[in-house]
C-alpha cells in the first residue's frame, strides 16, 4: 500500500489525508465541481476531477472513482463516511481491481448493512434487540400485527440504510398504514429497496455506541463507548466519551455485546456497534456501522488511539496486538479524561435546521490546549448547496466532563465563520444548558429543551454593528447589491473595517 | 445622537448611537450598551465593555455585513443613518456633512474629481477619533468647503457632489 485514494470530501478527506501523511502514504483527492476550490484537494498529493455536482455523477459514481484510482495509480481506497462507505458493491469493485479496501470485507458490509439481517445476527448471538418485528421483507399486514403486539409508540425503520431516512415514529395504530406507505417510498428513493422493520419506540433512551477494532487474525478489541444522544432529525449533533450515564458494569456489558456481534459477523477493521440504552440501563442492539464514524475523534482523545491510522494499518495487514501491534497497551483501554465533539453545520437551528450554504468570508478556528478542530473549511471557498451541511467538528478533551464543557463553550465562542450561517451559537447554548451539564442527555433532549430556540441575546453584536453603521455614515452603504466575489469581499464599498482604517478609539495602551 | 436601523433576519432593529466619553453609548431594544472600539487590523477590532474585552471580527459582501463577537454572529444591512432631530431631506445625499464637531485632517479629492458612491472623501477628527466621510452618491465633486486643518461644526456641509460634468471647471 503506497497511495490511497480518498473517495470522499470535506473534513473527513482532510482527516484521512493527514493520517496518510503520518504513515508516509501518498494521497489522491477526488472532487466534484463545487469542491474544486475546497481545502482538501489542496492538501492531497494528487487530485482528480469526478464531474458534476450531483453526487450520482461524482462521489457516488463507482466507475469514475475507479477510473481516478487507475489514472493516478492509487493502490488503496478509503471511503470515509457517507457516500459509498457502506456500499458492499463499491468495496467489491475496489477489491476486483486488485486495490486495497480500507474497511471490512464486502460480505461483512452486506450482512450488517441490512438492518433486518443485522438484528437477526445479534439476536442469534444472544445480544438483546429492541422488541419488534424484523422478518425480511415484512408485509404491511405483518408490521401492523407486530405493532399491535408490541404496543405504541413504535419506530419504523428502513432495512436498507440509516441517516433518518425511512424512519418514522408512530404513536397510534390509525397512523401506521399511512406512515408505512411514506416510509417505504422514502426508503425506496434513498436505498433502492423499500424493506422496513418495526421496533418499539424507547422513550428517554440514550444512543450509546461502542468502537471496535478487529484484525484479520481474529483479534477483536472494544475501545469504550461514545454517547451520541443529542440528535436532531435522527442525526447526531453532539457526542462524548465516556458517556455520563455509563458506569463500569454497563460499559463491560456493552463492550461484551459489541464484540459478540462483531465476532459473529466476522468483522475486520474499524466498526461501531450502536445500542439504545433505556433509563434502567438495559441495552438493546441497534445496528453496526461498518465504517469510520463522524464522531470517532472523541474515542481517539480518551484512548490515544488514532482510528484512521488504525484503519489504514489494518487494511495493510497489521495486527492489533503484540509487539508490532496497533494497540501497544493491548486490550485494556481505560478512558483518560473526557472528550466532547460538536458538529458545526451550515444550518439555521432557529428555523428547523434549514441548510444555509454560503461563502466563507472570514475564518478563524479555535486552537489551544485540549482543543481539536477537524475542518474542511478555507476562507474564500463557498459552501456548496449540494452536500451535507456539516462543515467541521470541534472536539475538546479535559480532565473532567465539567472541564470539557467549559473548554467546548469557550472554543465554540472563538470559532469565527463569517458569510455562511452556522449552528455555532446553538451548539454553545446546548453545551451550556444546565441539563446537559447534569448529563441528562437523551434522544429527546433538543426536542425538550431547544424546540423554541430562536438565538441568544445579541445585544453586544447589534450595538457594535450600530456603531459601525454610524461610522459608515450618511447613506454610503452598499454598492447597489452587486455580489462581490468572496476574495474581494473586504474591498466591498461598505466594509466598516475599510472605513475604520484611520479610526482609533481608546487605543489599547490608553 | 444618531439613529441607525440594522436589518437583521428581515426585521428592522432601530438603534440610537451617541458618543460617550472616549467610546459610544448605544440604545437598542430598551437596553443601553456602552462600548469602546479599537481597530486592530482590517476585519478585527477590540470592543471593551466595562471590565471585559471582546474580539470582534467583521466582513462585508454584497452590502451585507457579518459580525462576530463573543460567540454570537449576526449579519445585517445598515439603513441610512439619520440625525435624530433632522431627517435627511430628499437629495441630501449630494451633501457631505461632518457628523460631529471636529478638525479636518485629510481631503482626499479635488473639485471636479469623479467619485463613486462610498468613496472616502474627507477625514474629520473629533474626540481623538477619526471619521471617514464617504460620498453618498456617485458623481463629481462640485464644491469643497474645507481644507486640512479646518474646524467644522457638527452637521456642517464639507463638500457637495453633483452629476458628472455639471459644475466642472
């Protein structure tokens, strides 16, 4: 393995490029048109254009990705997360070309990618699953009967994939038929199959997952849990390790359940086994993500294991344990301190998290002790409308959970992104909320505490803007609305700073 | 006292701004904020409130200003500022006025120069602060009433701008 093609974009492409550098592997970035000027193609050793913005013409186009690998001489493919990361067909196509796939074998991806199949596998291995109905290709009639048996509310899920698509919470029997129809339609569109499963809806549940690493020789190690309960639209927003809810006993049970499922699936490389944990501490298997997780950094910070490097080394044939192994400390990885991750997205939390793409006029990313920013941003680039709104992740590490919260709040407050609206202020409000501080994180947290959030007090920002406006003075604002290219933004006619050039009010040494 | 309206998220936010010692007093939404502003470099300033300091970052594109301070980002379009007592009459934008009493430190144009809207024409210093006066419209400089070193009253007309060609010597 010498040259790795990264079949992804954004912050995760940056993350993988850096891991490759540390391992002295050459890198190939691939990009669709809107990402031509993004950060990650500049960091790679080589770059290859994929084509149009539509993901089906670019990041999801197996033929073009393989062509890029052939043209650049890449001998390995890292899929990142999302896009084709959990496509058994893509993994198989990569292997067919004689390239190394940085992930589990295609048959493992296929087995675990079907949620019905994964549920049966966990059940057969003695791992508890959420009460429900998981027969393959269940009919509407069978699902309605199952719902009556297990009781409402229930969750409908697409068997073919996640990300909240095809997922419905149904509170009453009369709502079920219509929900099944729309969930099937959504699942068909998203995953190419309309198979559904149905589970009891667990109120006040926590979403807790276990990171596992496995080598081809059968060694399997769990690296503790991550709690990912703070979600919007069934998508994670804030994750932490360890979970404030998980003690040594529950951790041991979760790790045992995770390694049991992974072993039963013949797992190799890095993976994540997801559970719901109810208020009584009972855990239920949810699914296995056969790839790198967005939230992998919190595990990296508390264990000291570089998961992306581990993925690459496992793919190259390294062993987990032993003198030359990836895990020098062997199987015992007690978490050191506490880590929290916040996902920074171009979205408007005050308006149903609607996406808000735009130009990056000014970028200032926080740094400091225990502060890590995994970012795909560059000043002068424009966040495209075509892809996921996630821009970057702020990850902090401190001795205690309280220390991590204070560090996160400060880091978020120092993250400057101008020109493109983000959820930074919202994230800061969430981590500062007293219920978050008490560790009362559940999948209903945002719904309960932030449903009506409309932004915090902006008095100082408005007052400062008003002073700038007065300094601008006498109706000189604007150039008639002609859009300024991002690079020239500061040369715009009404830039208070340009006008403030000669201003000196209360000099610093005064 | 000057009034300015910031358009934030489609809402008009009226603010009253007045000099206050070596800083400013801003009334907005029934609150009074006192702050001092020190420009550190283009796009970065230090804002002091009481015993706290805040770094402010700002950028402007397409007439919209983005401002970040203390974890809060707002974006706004600034409405034309008016003196509280006398709203600008129609055609007022041809007059370049000193916003407060002070001393002219720079005159960047001459009579007959063609200027664009927003172009810096005159700098007035008042209360240890320099204020750049910008053209309120495109045109040519018809009259200049001041030279560097002149003292001006608040509201005094320092220059007049007319259509290009008209009044050019």
